[in-house]
C-alpha cells in the first residue's frame, strides 16, 4: 500500500463560488514583498552576495565578497521604489499585504511606520530572504520562530500570515505547526483559498502567484516594459471577472517588489491596470487577512472520512457494495497508490475499476454472475441488495404488468442461455422501453462483444452507486 501526497484534484470540476462580500465578482490581493535588507550579503553573515530577482542579467553569487551593484539595486527598492508604491496605493486608498522579511523590516523603520500608518497588513516573509531548499528542518523551525519573534518586536504585533517564497518541502508543514497563522501562502496551486489538516488542526492556505508577478521583469522569459505587465494583468482580470459574473468568483493575487515594479517605467503598467480594474463594478480589493477572515466564515472546513486515509478494513466495508457481492475488489483497491485525488466518486470509481479490469476473465465473470436478473425471481421475492432494489425501482421494474414480467423472464432466460451470465444494464440511464430495446439488441452480440458490454455496464452501475455516497 502506498499513498501519494500531492493533491491533483483540488476542488474538482465544481469549484465553490467564493461568495465575496457585497457580491463581488473578483477579489484582488495586492502583495508587496519587502525583502531589501534581508537578502544574501556577507554583511548579514551569509557566505556570498545575492543573485536573485534584480536587473542584473545573469547575476551570480560572489562568494565571500560584497556585490556593490546588487546591494545598490536592492537599496533602490527601499529608498525610492517603496515610496513610489506607497504614494500610488495610498492615493488610490487600496489595501495592501506586505510580505515582510523580518531582518529587512528591522533595517527599515521609517518604511514600517508608513506601512502601519496606511493600515496595511504586514505578514511574515521569513527571517531572511535566502534559499531554504537545503535547510535542515530543525534550522528552518528555529528561523521561523525567530522570524515571528523579530517581526513582533519590530512591527509591534505578531504576523498572522506567512510566505517564505524560496521555501523547502517542509515549509508548509512547519509554518502550520506553529499554530500562529490565520493563513499561509507557500503554494501556487489554485485560484481559491482552501483548508489543509496539518498537525491536528485546520490551516487555511491562500495560494500565491509567480506569473502575475513583477518578478517576470527579472527572469526569462519575462516582461521588458510596463505595457506587457499591464496586458497580462488585464487578461488575467478579464478571465477571472467573467468567471465571477458566471457564478464562479475567484481570487487574483498580484505579486510586487519595490526594486522591480518601483522603477518609473514599470510602475506605469501597474497604475494603468489599477485604473482599469477600479473602473469595474464588483471588484473587491482586499488584504490576505481579509480574504482569510471571509473564507473562514463563508467556507469553514468540512470534515468527513477520506477514502485515501481509511484503513483497509474500513475501505473494504465502505465500498463493498459498489461491485455487486464483490468486497474483494474494494479490499484490493485499497492497496493501490491512492491519494487526495481519489477522495471523490470519480477517484474511488477509478481505483475499483482498475482492480475489476485487471482481475482476469474468470474473476470478471464471477462479478457478472453476482448480479441479479432484471425483474427476476429474486426481485419478486424481495431478496435483492438494497442498491439493486432501488436501481430496478428507478426504471419501474418493480411495477411490471403480468405481460411485461413474462417478457422479461423470457428475455432473461434467452440471454443467460446464450452468454452464461445475467443481462446487466445501468437501469438509471434508461426507462422500461429503452431497457427492452437494449435487451433485444445485445442478444444479437457475439460472446466477446457482449462480455465487454456487460463489464462496461457493471462499471457504470458502480459509478452511479458511488455518486449516491457523500464522498
């Protein structure tokens, strides 16, 4: 038995409508990353200079040396870019979420004052703006705790949201384990918030973005002018806004950096987009904290048994009835590589059907023979399973006239004599007339064709039964 931890399903084909406040069609989260002063530098005790997200093409770390040009570019973000963005957002009265690197905030007291005066949400962006992928879990845990401590000391209040960015495979679990955050954002996997159960509690995740993000000015392929940024933001907005009008409201995160979008030629594209978005009705600009509070109230976590988390006995018992009198199929399906994607009717149906399809002719034949005749003697004696009883009743087979019953008995006998198993059909897809038509048609099949048709109908019946369950 193996379990696949990645969730390839999410909300599935029917994502919930976000139900944003005031009936908004879209929620826009403006995120300003404050990293200047927290980047790699030998001044900060690091082994080399920074090389990430700057206007220096092909930048590389300088081991043991200060990179004066790189430092100067980061300083521009704090000295000039931040204030240009501050003026833009405050004049437009737009809420902003700061992803604040704790050591960077500590080195920028005037900017922190301005953030607080503007009423912006200041979330944590970790202790330092450095790579975490090779960091031992114990050290990352220590740094998370120190980031919270220093952030609280510098800002005056503890952070209620978290985003590491250059994270490790442990980051989401470690930040959730603190029980300190209303939301965490180290994922990029959805257009809506969602709940994870981590360390015995429900943790809200608000996915972030690396594409509607000004970092593309510093990466290839990327933007080279503000107009390109505007067009991408506009196209994203138009798509999401249309989905909201259709009743599937989503969230739109926009990632920004002082040293990038804070440059004059780049900020023009952002300003153009903000004017465009604000000209639409039903647009909710919100901090991530506001989005988290809404989601917790409107879409609280729902707890129910997940198939991928069941033990074998529970799984087999829960799904024993899906393939008629064939609990062995469910028992074997539990041994497959199940994961969150199987925690739905389609997922369980696929797992069970894989076992059925690979079982071999004789085992499949036994499953076919476990099915009752349509409107046969077992039905008349009320000895069908509850599922078969309900299914046959749905097509009116429990209320046949004497002539109809005689016709079904005649067809059943002819079919079993020719093929050696009962006529099987997903009666929920039919009425009496179409069932009789299918009966006559399939009696003309050769043995191989009809065996395949019967197996397909068994899977169809199984899917109907799973759809009836609250998975």
